[in-house]
C-alpha cells in the first residue's frame, strides 16, 4: 500500500485548536463514516455532518446517517441532493447486478461495478465547499485503504492529490487557510475499525453496509457485507445486524 506521510493515522490525529471547534465530516451512515464521526467528536470537534442522497438504489444507508447524526449530536446535518443516476456506470445507481461472493484478493485488485464514478471526488468537493462557506478548515472522511473493494477514490494518493487541489481551488486555500482533509481510518483494518467503533460507543445497529439488501436485510454476499463480517469476526464483536 502506498503509505502517505501527509495523511494522519489514528495515533497522529491533531487535537482541536480549541474546545468546541467545528469540523465537517462526510457521514454516509456506514460503519467507517459513523466511526470517524464519533472519533472526531471524541477529540473535541463539533460536527457539521454532510450526507448525500445521490440517487442510490437503496437509501437505507442514508436513513442510518440521519440516525447517526441525531445520536451523535452533530451541530448541523446537511443532506445534499446530488443525483448521480444520470452519470450511471455503477450498480449502486443503476440496474446492473451487484457482484457476490468475491474473494479478498479479487476485491483488493479489481474495481467492481459497485464503484460509483468519481463519487468521493464529488463528495469531498462538496464537503470542502461547506467548510469554506462556514470558515472551517478541517474535514474528516472515513476512507479506508486496507479492507475495501479496491475503489481508487479510497486510496492515499487520491486523498493527497485532492488536498492539494482543494488548496489551489478555494479562496481560503490561496489565502493561506486551506481545508485540511483528515482520514484517520485510512490504514486501519476493518477489525480495527470495529474495535474503535465499539470503544467509542457507536450505535452499530444503525450502521448500514450492504449494497444489495433483501427485504430490508443485508444480503451477506456483496463485498461490503463480506468485509463487514470479516471485520466483526476478527474483532471478536457480535454484529447486531446479523
């Protein structure tokens, strides 16, 4: 994995400059984003959460984001409507079948049809805009490049590049006050994330992962379900969604 020295890990995340300082967090309602929200809050940040209704086939994750926002007492929760269905190219916004029962090696090497073209670039740009409009200079994302489905926009190189882009593309950036992008879960395994979520008291029963639910229940076979199951098993924690 191409380790990025500019992206902090869980042990080097900077403390708040002052108690009560606000930061933007991209909150999807999944395990990773719910955990990074709780982590940022535990460090003293007041959370401005941004969630996205992007035309996804199954809005259960967005409902989980609303619940997480309420239970984690974010100070502001923005639900952004950014319709990616006209873009297409993904099973999550179209009718293509979701891949099932892929092995871990394949997940790490191939980019599956569940990848949504440029989704994290779009979401990060929106989050940076929210931060800039509010005079905030810190943004957290739950990106993970260890146990993941091989998406290019979850990798350290992308985040490093986007940090530079955000500094060049914004008024605050060119004036010397860029938005700093933090990805504290970037180099953690899914088991590490489950352990961290448990320590932070995240309501795991309201974190949604599945790409292709059946009658409102996780399918258990898509990449997201398999990675989640692996993480809970290795962490020795019972998944309340099982």
